[in-house]
C-alpha cells in the first residue's frame, strides 16, 4: 500500500491521483515506511539535521536518492547551509572592518545583530525540518527554486 506524499492519505496501488487532496496525476506515491524503516517525511526532515553533511548523505543513500521529495529537501539543505555559512563569514568580515574603523564601538551594534541572525537562522532551520516532516515542500525564495530544479520537481 502507498501513501500520498502531499497529505499522507493511504492510496490504493495503481492509482495516479490522491482522492483526498487531488495530488497531481502521474506522480509516484511514496511507500510510507520505506524498506529501511524511515518514512519519506522523516528522511526529508533528517536532511536538515546535520546541515549540508546530512543533505549529501541522503543524496547518496540508495532508497532515498531516487525519491524526489527527499532529493528536494537534501538539495535545499545543502544550498541553505552553504548560503548561511557564506552570510556569516561575510558578516564577520564586515564586523571586523567596521570595528577596526570605529575603534571597537561597532561591537555594541554588532552583538545584537549577531543574536538576531543566530535566532533567525535557527528558527528557519527548525521550520524547514518541521515542514519536511509534515510532507510539505516549502521552498525558500531563491534557494528553493534551485533545489526544485536539481531534484526534478
């Protein structure tokens, strides 16, 4: 028996469209527990757990590398983490330059901004994991479109 990737409703074998949510015809319904014992939704959420490393791992693991849902979240995890690391490096360099120019006074402005960036990044990371576990393909503005293209969505 298979389950709809969008809403999780049980779908009879050979049916091309979910009766509950009208999931697009012709799409493949994922078997909810896969042969490895991890559901597709849990695998999608786990792609975010260890940053780009778990994204790469799930692109290489056999039952999941062919699943477009897991591939999308793996690519989005990789691209999100690379962009996040790049942003933090750039912000650190800007902070060091401005602190040197203001003789350390910029630190008092930089510290609260750093806290906001960290809390915001953590919240976005947690939201991406939660939405993947719910079976959603939440796309980040630029990164999501690139990940969807790479995953074949």
